[in-house]
């Protein structure tokens, strides 16, 4: 019941539209204002034994403070959710990441800084990345802890049992506060590889990171960029790191989102770096595109292959994510489409093959990061024209053949994660049932998705729609 009480409290804060004018899925952008203490969920079906453990998720959660409200999905403070799946039931807990910003603004009782896509009157000037870090994009394990990750500042360390914030991840004095993206990738040894893009300086730079599984820095490099394109994720292969410098380019404007300009005539750039020494091996022009997320990468026949959830422009950032956060009806933006890139270093060229699938949030078996393997994702962006996914999908990245389970209108499917298990394993995802005002999790057999979930757990608690997470087995 605490969740309902929280919702009532938050509804007193300002919105652009009256409740009756908001689309039904606006519930997922209401936000919460307090930590969510552990709550037993209502379980239907049996969660298979391999799914026992914890599903952790991160996402923007605190939308309003002191009579002001954020206007973009990028902006609200991050809350890490834990869904603990045990033999006796499923329990949910949510806790805000205690970033420097969160603590300062809690004390002040108001927003002190603007957001990536929101301007507030009387906002303080931004002195450094850490003063605006909301740690709201992803949560991943490292060295027995969790990292709550943003993309323009440091990652925050959390205790996986209590979700208590322990401090920022520090690995090098010279790299303090340098952007560290929310999409690290892990190799076979458990080493962490990451990027950070520095866009606000006169010379845009890309920073590459290689950390051991103990969180210590093994190497880093700062590489000048030809232009300051928006970069959110990258591809790791056995020998390379592939970065797509997108045609969404930093220009002038009132905030980060406003400054990003879509330049359809500027080709995007694939940058291929050698993992061994971070040297640039290739710079290849590809048709202008905007990508948040990539599937895993593999090398075959002398080429590098990977998939991407590609948008034909950056309306998702400049239009869709504003309207969703403002709880406005659409139209929002075009759906993303899964495409496959095949990069030839010998030819210095890349082929792009559309796979005809509206998919986002790609996932895979992280035990085999460098094999061509089935990808999972959230699809069905178009039900009720919300562009929020209503289906779980699994696709062969070579053929584009796919299978899906669509829950239909009323359900929002969040990032499905692969859980190893018998046969082809499982897909585990969180959801919002906005017709019933309930949030929950569901598990499906990966090999027979069309049969629908084998178990679900939900609750009288509406969670803000989030971005990414991880599953850690018990
Ligand atoms: Fe992301």
C-alpha cells in the first residue's frame, strides 16, 4: 500500500496536462518520491529454479520536487529496483541512488540544477559532471557490488543486498568525473570495457576504458573525435571495440537535449579500435543513423558483425522522450529497426542489412559474448501508438527470423534479460500493466516464447518505467 500512498502524494505536484487528458501509459512516468521498502509480490505460476536470484533494474524515478517537474525521460534521479526471486516468493524493493546531486537537492527541497532535457528557473550553473549526475541508466555487477551508471559522469557503487549507496567508482585520479558510459561490456575473463564521450569541450574526445574484474584500471586512452556525435553504447568483439559516432551532433542550445542536432546529410562514423592498445584500426562512413543500443559482436570470415536498434532520426530524444515524460499523448517518434552491420577491415567498408524487426533493448547470453547467438528484445512498439513495447521477441541475427509473445494493449514490456537454464533458457523482464495499475515481472521459456509467461509476480505498486538492468542468480 505504500506505493499507492506515494502515488497520491506525487499527484499533487504539477503536470503539463490534467489527469483526464493524459494517455493511460502516463502512469509509467508519474514517478515516486520516496524509497520503496521491501514488499511481497503476488505470484502466479512457478518461477523456474534457474531464475532464483535477483533482477536489478535502474531508471529515472524522481520526476518532481518543490513544485517543479522534469520534462524529459533522461532527467529524473535514478532508483535501483531489486526483484528478489526465492523459493518462497518474490519481493520488491526500490532505493534512490544517493548521488551528490540527490543528497544536495533533498536537503534543499528543490531542484538545484536543470536536467539533460529540462531547464529550471534559478538553476545553479553546472560546475562539473558530478553536480548533475543522476545515475539513472543501468545497473551492472562489478567486484561483488552493483554499479548504478549514468553516461556523463562516474558510476555509483551500491550494496546488492541493501541497495545502499557506497560512493563513486574510483580507479584513477586523472579520470575522476570523466564520462563513463552506462553500457560497459564484459569479456570472457570478466574484465570490463567501456567508453565515455566528452562532447562539451572545444575538441570532442572519446575515452576508452579497460578495467579488471576487481575494478582496477588496466588501461585507458583519450582519442580526438572528428565531430561531437551522441554515443550511448558500443560493441566489443574478441579483438576490437567498435563505436558508432552518430549523426546527432552537439551544437548550440539551452540544454543537452536541445543542443543535439540531427544532421541527416552527415554520414555516421564507425570507429574500430584494437582492444590490445586502443589504436584506431578503421574509420568507416555509414548512412546517417541514430542508435542507442547494439547487440553483441562477433568476428567471422575476417569481418566484424553486430546488430543495432537503429532510428532513422533522433526524434526519440528530441520529441518522444519529452512527450512521454510530460505525460502527453503522441505522436512520439518512429519505431527503431534491428539492422545488422558487417564491417570489413580489408575493404574499409561496412554493409548494413535491415532485419525488419521493431526492436529495442537487445539482450543475449553474456556467458558467450562473442558468438553469433539469438538476441532477445522488447518489441511491438506501436500498440496504442505509445512506442512503448508490448512484446518480448527473440531473433536470429543472421536470418532475421524471430518469434514473439505480445501481451497486447495495456502492457509495457521492459528490457528482457536472458537467464541460462534447460533447453534454451529463459527470458526475464519487468512490466507495467497500466490498465490494472500494477508493476511486476514475468519469465518466459526462450525456446517457446509464443506460449507466454510461465510465471509472473506483480503488486499494487506502480514503478516508473526504466531503462536497463541485470540478473544475478542466487
Ligand atoms: Fe541504454
